[in-house]
């Protein structure tokens, strides 16, 4: 007879939901969409077209023309409408066909789907709801970013990449303290999560790792970092991120956002702005933002490499020092069910502060071992 302790843990991979999350999804920076041409965006299992009208207002419609299925994103912008390349049917930002040049009249039923948009802090958002409902007051949860578009901060440095997996993988990271040490070579010493309503937060404090990022001579020594990061809805995270150096801090805001293309593919975007200071004025702040952007891009590339090679897992086996994965997923589920099916357990306040004692001790020992190996290699000329 096999004892319980001898039983092999079986991974339940499950399947990614075919439904897409209800909420605001960022499509990127606004200005690139204002170049006078229609833009194609594959999202939510379909294709959208984004275009600016004559006043610069950005509109989003279903990309396929309701006439004969032409792709509006391959057409042209004419006045306040986007014109289909197939027969020149023209569609306004509210979804109504505004003109058919060769026809005496526009059919009364000539209407396509117009998507609700939000422009804020230099970014374009689109609202998605499987039930077809417009956002209510309770859904206006994307906060303003104080430094965005301010002369006291740098411009956005923005990156976009496509990832071939379900987007829940990136959301799981908000509770995963240990991966910051092993994947990103950070050193968390404090880690706390708070979930409430449509917001999930991570508060992390870290110290510098000399074994992975040795201090270069004649440069300020990095001491650590402070990160207050929150998902506002299912896909848009704002991280108030402070890098601490000897003698000064560098304040930044990091955006980590995504939108689904299909159940097993999403577009990942991340951007950063840096606050100007006595140490970083004008071009110096822009250069620092670009340097941080390059650094952060490497971090996301490390994540992507993990996601490319791992399996989906519905029943992760956790230890005491792992974060509240199941509680996070329960919070995340609220965006994948009808509003009437959102339960109190999905939105009630939940807090979890990690006891980092064991982890910090183990990681400090690993850092010391790595530093000793580096010294030995240097002495041996390796």
C-alpha cells in the first residue's frame, strides 16, 4: 500500500479561459495613433481599428467592415471617418456609417461596434466587457499619474512585446517574492500584498545585490529600492518605484500593462518616467529613464523566458514562504465572471505580509558564497 507521503503530486494544467477579462486595457501611448492613418490592433480574439478624427480624438471600432468584410485598418482616414479599402464605406467614431459615395443613401442598419475609450496620462485605454455593458462609476478605477506629462519628469520610455501564453502568468508575479531573487537577481527584505475591490497591491523593499550587480568605481553606490505596485483592474499596473543610492534617491513610475490577443497570447507593454532632481536635470533625466528602461526590459525578458518554458498550473504546491497565490487568483477571477456572479470573497480586503526571516538569511548566505567565488576566480585570473 502506498502511503499519503509517497503519493506523487500531479499537476492540474487546466485550460486558459476563452473569455477575456472585463475592464480597462491599455493599448499603448496615445500619440503614435495620431499619425493620420488607421491602426490595426488584434485583441480580445478579434481585430480592432484605431484612428483619430479631425480634432485628434481617438476612436476604436471593429476592424472588419459590416458591408463585405473589408479590413478598415488597411483603409484611410477621411475627415472624421475611416474608409474601407474595399468599397469606400466610411465609418464614424460612434460606429455609424457616415457615407457611401456611390450610394443614394446609407442603410439604416449600417452600424458597427464602437469601443469605449479613455485617454489619460498620455496612454490610450479600451474598455472590454463580455456582457456588453459600458463602464460604470465603479469602473473608473485607473488613477491619474502625478508625474505623467509633467515638465518635472522625463518623457515616457515605452516597450512592447508579444508573449505566447495566457496573461494570468504575469499577474501571478505580484505575489511571487522568491522569483525576484532567482529570476531578476533582486533581494527583497520586505514583502506585503493587499487585495481589495478591483485593486491588487504589492509592497516590496529590497537591498542591492553586489554578487549580481557589483558596484563600479567612481559611480554612486546603489543601496536598494522601494516599490509600491498596484494592479488597477485586470491588466494595468502602476509601480511607484524608488531606487536608493548613497546620498540621493531616484524617483520613477513604472507601468506594467497588457491586453489579450487570444487565450494563449498577450501583448505586454511597460514604460517608465523618471523625476528630475538636482542630480538629474533635462537630458540627464531622459538618459536615466532610458537606462532604467533598458534595465527593466531585461527583467521582463527574464520573465518571458520562464513563461515560454513552463506549464500552466491550476494547483501550485506552495510552502509557507510563498505568496498568497490562491487568494490572488480568487481576486483575479472577478474579471472573468458576470457582474452578478462576483462574490464577496473576490473583492473583500485581504492582507498578507511575508515573514522574510528565513528567506533573507538563506539569500544572504548565497550572496556571500557568490562573492567568495568571484574573489577566488579573480585571484586565479578566471
